[in-house]
C-alpha cells in the first residue's frame, strides 16, 4: 500500500493550490487501496467525490472511511463532555438538566443546542477526580459498569449515589435515600448515570462516525458536505453543522466494513508469561485504557498482551482484512512482540520479519482473505518477554465488496 506521506507528496506536487477546496483526505474504500484529494462532495448515501490528481468517486456502499491527511485521531477531551451509551462524545460549554432532558451547549461548529434523553447518557464528565492517575481507565470503567442508581464522584474522591433530579451551571440536585441534596458544580468531577435505564439502540442501516479536532465523536444518520461545510443529523435527529477544517475522520459503520471488535471470536487462547493472564480487550487496550497507536487515539480495535491468539470465523464472506497494529504508545513503549496474521491457519507476510517495537511500528496491514474461512490474530512474546508487550490492533476490520 502506498504510504500516506508519499501519497500526500504526490498530491501536493500534482495539484495546484487553486484546486484544493478543503484539506486533503485519504479515502479508504472496498475497491481501492488508497486515494487522496480534497473533499468536493459527500452525499446522503455516503458517496464521496475527491479532487486530487484526478477526480475520484466512490459509491456509498464502497466507502469505509475518510481520514484527514497528516492529522492523528485526537484524544477525548479532558474536561466538560458528555459520553453517550452509543459511544458518542459531545464536548460542551454549558449543560443543564431541564424537563427531564439534558440540554447541552455543544462545542460542535455553530450548533447551538442539543437535547439528550438521560437514558442515552452514560457519563457527564466535568473533570477527573483528584489523584486519579489514569482518567481514561476511570472513564472506561464507569462506561462499562452496571449501576442501579446515578453515581456522583466528587473531586475529593468521595461518592454519592441516588437519583439526579436537576442540574445547572452552579448546582447539581440529587435525591439520596429520599432526601434532597444540592451540591455545587465546582466540587463535582463526574456523574455516572443509572445503567438500568440505558438506551443503546443502533441505527438499522449504515451510519457515519464523525471525529472532530476537539475530540468530539458523533454518530450521524445522514450527512452532506461540500468543500467547506459538513451538514448532518445525529442518530437522535438533532441537526449539526461543522467546518470541514474541523473534521478529522468520518467512518461508515454497518456498511462494507465489519469491525472485529463487534464480532464474537470463535476461540481465544492465552499463555501468560508467568501466572497472571491478561485477556484481550475489545475497543480498549489490554490494560483497559484508550487504544493509543502512532500518536492517535482509536475508538475501534483490540488490545492484546502476549502471548495471545484470537480466532474469528469468516465463512468466506470477506475480501480484505485491514488493521494498523503497533505497541501501545503509553504502556508498550519499551516492549517487543511478534505479531502474525493467519488465514486458514497459514501465516501471511506482514512486511516485518523481526520483533515489532515502538520504534519500528506501527504496521499498516491489508491482507487478502477472499474465500477464507478463518482469521487468527496472534501476539507472541518478543525478546523482552512480558515487559510492556501491549499490542493494539486498531481500525481492525473486514471488508466485503
């Protein structure tokens, strides 16, 4: 596959500045390896037109993702965002709970207001509690946990549980054991909502997942764009509008791409280095933190710690396997691992015949799996054994034509 940096050089060399209507994007689709150009048009069926050395068109059913050239996927904001049960992250400048709805002043283009049913909200994050070393681990633990009541984490580390009854910029109102309490917002770190009321419904057809430069993540039921502006609707129906300059990526889910983290593996085998097993994690690193590879923060992928093998049944239904694989940027910097992709039990050449390290990775993989019945991802110990052998397979997906 042509490297992104080389492709960008070719694009900038061959295209005059007057032709560049928007920042260059990489188009990943089911029938071509790589295309780069400025975005001319995005239609409601997710079809795309790019203006590069020559105009590129891709039908919506072929589009896997658009990725801003030269930009890494940003981390989720450190302060003031709402995390929905569907994974959406909405940064906000203001929030209140009114008429049984969260009302957000979102930091999303010129969108003035978003109303969200509390059953859709997993977490209201104001800031990390004092003394928390890994806020991403806390966020993930709260998002994955089960709660029968709303939980308020104070900045000093204390916790209250009850029913959230109101919120504005100064005060949070909570009913605890049939007693009403008012807490100043300045003392609150996180509000984790009751999971028994959670709404996790997914759209029935293809939908877009938009990542913004400020760390926002939004699920779109539809969208259109020209070279300057993207206009879309959240899956809740709320309209949004953002500048193309603020768009980092747009991935199409439930289309021609199937993400391995959404599938159930047919087999998991793990051989711990000593006695403590570390099972693989879906959409998280093996340490339960964000998936960090190549300076970016990825939402979809699999975190594995050697030695581990995961097998998935394909049943001949896919043409390509794609992934970016590397040692975790935080917990794998000093590690080494051997990685393999096996198709029907046979290893494929990945372009690296020695240990994968943070220095020589990550690897961009595109493996032919046409007609294959079984796919296996294997992480084995490298020369450093168990030391930081944390491998992240990100944007790990199967592509059908």
